[in-house]
């Protein structure tokens, strides 16, 4: 009993220690790129949205609706600025058509996306993107440790803002850029990145093969403004700078406000398709809701303590009388003696011989598949039994016929014993 009590106390102490350790342990970050409003992870946008909401006096809200849904929901005479932050292609074909329609009627857009692939609005805007801005956590760690930064320059002719240089972590800039498809494009550069490109190979569209190129300086446009219809759109290929991580590391909020300064003073709506979902970094599990409510949280702890106390007080072994159960008596021998005494009293040798012979026939059928009950093929059965047992066929036929006759006409006790011994002899040969 003392050992059991010590074990229970040790388990309770262990459980309490584990709860304290789990409570005090630092939370691990989730480095998935979501750009979700409800996510406070590095690449969520909770902090970014909070800063923008406090900075933009004309209003800043988030919406989980798609662009095509907003086109139908918001009256056509109301003007807004729509902010879209996405790692990959930000629009479907339906949203691309809605984008062009909303630009024509005067709405304005700030789109920060790593790549655009839909030809529908790329051709309409005379816009194309080169490369792909995808997050590489290992490269981000290396660039942070090595202090690798890229120099970004704000163009001095961008709507009255003075020229400024940003030093941004290399991995946040990525390898994507925006450019015009033809000379008729009205793309106005806002943010450029000038760097030296090492010797390598580049794809030549005329020869359709890779050709060697020598090292040279390259200027990529990371953000630009395109007017379309009555509206205009600012396109950026650095979406990671608009996340919580980009805001804390550098001056992404100031850069975003500069982008907003290129547009009119309309209320801003940021599209957040991941709102109120698991992707946003907020679990919708019942346990999280229970923990978030103080009364339910205390009720949960009270339930845990009650269960522990119940385990402690009911874990004692209750001494009960174990009844002695006698094993069942084997009555088989008594039954055999009883049946034997009945046959002895009746002295029915013919019936006893018949039952023994029937048992013999069943054993032969089971051991050799020979049917001695088939009168039409009895000679073949004797011949097969001769090959199996080694007893001559004539002897088998004579003896078995006498035994069959003894099942009808009673014989003396000595003759009955002789017949039974002969049947046992055959079975012994078949089993060996």
C-alpha cells in the first residue's frame, strides 16, 4: 500500500511539473507564409495591419471576400484602394476580370505579389513579371547571420517623394522584378534595385538556347505604377516586406505608406482570404476557445484537479473475498461404464457389432477415402483397402463379410471379440 501511495504522489508531481514546463516554455514560431490578418507569426500581417490602420486616417479594413465578390458587394460609385499581399499568383481569372473592371471605374490597387501568371490582365496592363519571389528559410537565416542586405532606391520623380535608399535583407527582396511588355506601356518605376550580376548564362529567345554573358550591372524594377482606365495600380514584387517580419526588421511601414502616397486618399481594404481559418495561424479547436474564456479555463482546471483527486482516493485496492470455484468433474469415464453395463445386461452382441463396424467404416473413409458402404463398388473398395493395409483382398472380403453378417445375426462373445480385434488390426495398419 505504501508503494502504491508513493507511485500516485510521484505521478501527480510529474503531471504538475509537465504542466508548468509546457506553460513556461517559449512558443515556437510558425514560418509559413500566410499574410493573414489574424496571424502574429513572422510572415503574418497582424502587426502590419495594426500599423497601417493607425497611420491611414481615411480608413483601413480587412476583408475575407474575393475581388469578384467585392465588385458586386460595394456600390460602383464608391472608390476604394484595395491592398493585396500574396506570395504567388494573387488572382484567379474571375478576379482578374474584376480587377480590370474596378480599375476602369476608378478604383485603385496596391498589389504586392511574388509572381503574376495570368495573361488576362498582364496583357491588358502591358505588364510582366520576371523571376519568382519565394521564401527560403535557410537562405533567410544565412543572410541574417551574414548581414547580407540589398540596396533599394526610391525613384526621385515618384509623386513628390524625395529619393531615398533602403537597405533590406537580401532574402526579403527575392529574385522577382516587374517590367513593361512593350514600349507603349505606361509603367512608372517607383522602387529599383541595382546590383552586379556575375558571369553566367542567359536564355536567348532568337536562338532559343542559353548563351554566355559576362558580369554586368543590372537594374530591376521592384515596384511600379500603371494607370488604367480611371484608376491606377501599384505593383510590387516584394510581398515579404509587408509582413510582420519585414516591418520589425526594416522600414516596411514607411515604404508601404510611400506606395499609398502614389494613390488617392480613398479608404483602404486589404484582401485577406485566409481570415478566420487555420491558415491564418489561429486554431478554431474547442480547446483554444475554452482556454480563451476565463470561466471555462478555471472550470477546466477544476475538472483536472477533480480527476486527479478521484484517481488518488479510488486507486486503493478493495479487498474482496475470492470464491473458490471447483473445477468441473470429468464424467466421461462414468458414462462409458454406464453404457458398457447396459450392453452387458442386455447382451446384444449384434447391436454392439453394428456400432463397432459403423465406427470402423467412418474411420476408413476418413483415413483413406474408401467407402465400404457402397455395395455397387464393394469389390473395388476391398482392392483399394488391400493396397493401403497390406492384407490380402480375399482375407479382407471374407472377414468383413462375416462381420457384416454378425451385425444381423448375434454371435457368441468370443467370436465378437475376435471380430473387434480384427477391425482394430486394420485401423492400426491404416494409421501406421
